[in-house]
C-alpha cells in the first residue's frame, strides 16, 4: 500500500505543500486520462484538494493545455491566462503538467520531490481508449453542433459557475440550485453566493440506450453502450441530475451516497463544455 | 359572424372532428393538414364551409425544423381558411391540447362563433442522423439534456422512483402496454395496429432502464382537426353535438429535479381539478379518458393524478385491469393511446378530442365502442409534465 488516496476519481499523494495527482488509468504502460478527463479537470481537482486542506490558491501558473476560464469558474483561482493584470512574479502557485496524465500543484518556490508510482491503477482497454479519443476529437471539431435544441455558449456560461462549483442561491434556510431568476413576488432572487455541500443521495437512476441519447452524446454513447444518469438530492435539499464520472460501469442503488467532480460533458463548436459528474462514494 | 353576448357565458360544442391516420406518412405537411381538415369538415352533419370559420389555432412543436415561422398561415391557406386570424400554438406535446383550449376560450369570450383547433407534426421525414433533432428539445436543455436525458430517461427516473415509493413495478407497466395495444388494434387511424402479448411486452429491448420498447410510444406523423361552435350556432351544423363541459390547464417546473415530487405531475392535478370543478364532476363521472401515455409510466401516474386511482395505487389500478374497455371502472385510452395510436407531438391533443367526439357520438368502429359513454376526458401533457391541458366532454351541455 502506498500513500496515495482517491480524490475526485484520481489518485493523489501529498508531500509537504505539494500535491501530485494522476489518472488511475494505464494504456500501454503510459498513464492516460479516462474517458471524460483532461488536464483541466485534473487541475481543478488538484486545486480543490489544496483548498480543502486550507491552502489558499488565488493565482496560479497554468499550461496552455488547461482551460483557464473553466479552472477559474470552478475554483476561483485566477491564472495569468485568465487575468491580464496578474504579474508573473506575483503568482504564488505552479501547476505543472507531465507528459502523461499527471499534474503537480506546488508553490512556485517549492523544491522538487520524487513521488513513487501508485499501485491502484487500472489497465484501460485499447479499443475503448482509441474509440473514445477519436470520438472526442470529432466532437471538438468546430463544425460539430448538436441537433435540435442547442445550448449556446452564452447560455452555457450563464450557468457555468453553478454548474462547475455548486454555487447556489439562499432564501431564508432554503438553498436553490440550479439558479432561478424571479420569485413568486416578482422580486429577483439574490445572486448565487452559497456553496452546496458536494454530497447527495441517489433518488433514482436510468441508463438510456445509445439510440435515445441526446445528440451531444451521439458519438460517445454507442461506445459506452448508453448514457447513465442519476437523479440525486443534495444533503441541503435541492435535486439535480448528473452523469457518472469516467462513464463507470456502476450499478446504482436508491439511497447511495455520491459526491462530485468536474469532468468533460461534451464539446460543441470547438469548445469543451465542462460540468459536475457524480462519483459513487467509496 | 360575431355575436356579443355581454356577460352571458357561451357553451361550446364540437360539431366536427377528423384526423389523418397516425404513422409514417408519405404526405408532406400541407397535404397532411389538408387531409385532417377535410375529414373534420366532412364530419359536420349539415352544410359547412371553411369560410364560415372565424379563427384557427394550430398546435405544432417544430416540423423537424423545416418551417419554424408562420406555420399556421402556411397550413390554413391550404384548407380554405384564408384571411382569418390564425396562429401556431406551441407547448411541446401538449401543443394542440392548448390549441383546443385557446379555441374554446375564443368562443367562451364571445369573440368568435366558429373556431378550428388542430395540430400537426411531421417527424419521420428526417434522415437517421437528423432524427436526433427531436430528442430532448422540449425538456430542460441546459440542465437535463446535458445530463444525458431525453424523455425516455426522464420518465424512467419517475418510474424507478414510483416503484421505490409505492406498490408498483414494471409488471404493471406491461399491463398498460398490453391494454393499449389491444385497444388500438382495431383503430383504423392507429400507428401500431398490433396486439402484444404480456410475455412479449415484458421482454422488450431496454430503451431507458427500466422502460423497454413496449413502454414507449412511437415517433409518428399525423394531423388532427376539430371544429368548435358556440351554442347559438351549433344547431346550424348538427343536431348531435358533443359539448366541451370544461377546460382546465396548468404548468409546472420544466425540469423534473426542480419539482417537489417526481412521482406526481402537479400540472395534471391542477388542470384536472380545475376541469372537474368547472364541470361539476368528479373522476367517478368519467366513462372514458384519453390520457397522455407517451410512456406507460405516464399513464400509470395519470390515473392517479386524474383521480381514477388513489395516489400510489396506479400500479394496482393497471394490474386489476381497471382501464380496460367495457371491463374496468373507466376506459383508459380507447383509441390505443399514444402507445398504439401514435404520438405526432403537435397533433396528439386534438387527436384525443377526435376520438372522444367519435366515442360520444357512437361512431367509432364497432368493437372499439365504449358502452353507454356519456362523459369523457382528454389529458394532454407537454414534455415531462411542464404543461397540461385537461378537457371534459359530454353529450349534455354543462349545467
């Protein structure tokens, strides 16, 4: 047993003030991202872990492969890519990506550490791995647009903070999520300012066949054998519907506890849309 | 001709109703609508000309994106309804249920004497790739669809939760499927005229766990049309009108997860309560009901929400065959419902009214006739329950 622990569907290990985080999937002896992960989702998981341990990460260096806007919306951590006012020397944290699906979150002046390899890894099927990568590649082409109803970029961004961070509205003791506009008195409900605890219970679930999946998932659903969705109720009251991280083969039961991680949802017009997915609590 | 009656409320009669066969049509939009209108016009017992119509309301969702603007004008000009006010009514699968309500209100208000309400949808003229156009367009696209849900999935969530909370199971849904296919088997206008055995319905291909193919309505083309008349002109057209005794409607949160209950449709409860109250009736007075069974679980829940069964007892109601024609306490979906008759979204609501018109006048194919039918109800739901229109029809005028 090593010192690795599971965090947001990844394997992580802490050393002093540095966090090493990696995908649990191996393909041909290389650590690879799972079917709905990338460097952005792993960066968010890393920053969220550091936040959970009391490290305040307000500014961070990010590599070009990471979607700085999504990191900012999900964690509040600003980056030079996102904020032109940041100066290089003022940024306190580095996020260093490896050639494989690994990341290190560390202070800029941190010394280097060696992290030994984890043992709790999973070999990913070659056919599945290649098919999913190809599906994502096609989905990210600029001309790829879902059919029928369409969530525009502005509509996606309007709900992105709530979608990525569970920021909710609060009226009295009642938490409201996803956000709403006016109340029964015609008054605007105060802006989202409270974070829902990221834990919920499964109230129902389904697995939709590939043929019936929304067009956003039309390339990946056949590879996955369908799309699984959970209806959950958060501990603080609101309900929501979520996909499952890594498109796991998971047999849910009503009453199961889940928590959440940011993952890729789909891509449209060259832009990956991110959101929270449910992780069965281990 | 408009007749202003001041504060006196007008009663509204259905004097004619017709539809196309529901199914895969070779006909285009204009021809399909014209056929439904022609069937409705020819069903009027006495002389009728479309030029007498004051206004028209046409329900439709989207025509697969083919003609999104001015659809009502496009259709009505091909059915002799030139020059009058027309509009498209869109409330997802309840579009023409609400077109019917709008037509009813136009007469009730005294602004019109003779009004057409209809609906149409052409869903099968898209390529296999483009057919995804229809999936999830009427749910909460931002939050539900991006969690992988289209309506089979949403109703599957309701079903599993209903099984968890109440005395119900997938076996009860199988009973509903078998019944509706039995009812629709002899309906000449039905999309799927095929009896289905319990064993076959039980073992269908899984569409959205726990719902199988036999729990889901087909994707249909079709058009339907009804002609409404104010009481003071109805007898010019027929001595045998069917009266709309009341209309109730309501809405609810669009997304399932935003509603207080996922095993009840509050919009159905509110709409039916309003309709029963206005008609001075209860569920016990209804002889037959065309309910919105886009999925079998939707019928199970509707029997509860409409008051035919106690809350939580819809499974028992189905299991005991309470909705079987001329055997149960009330005939549920004598046409075969959406499951067998078909579901051309915008045409479904007024299609239900066509069935009720024929049943109450005793003009359906012999074996399908509900005996001694005096009072009927239609229940048309938009999406997974965001909108609902309920109408009560009778051989007698209200009150």
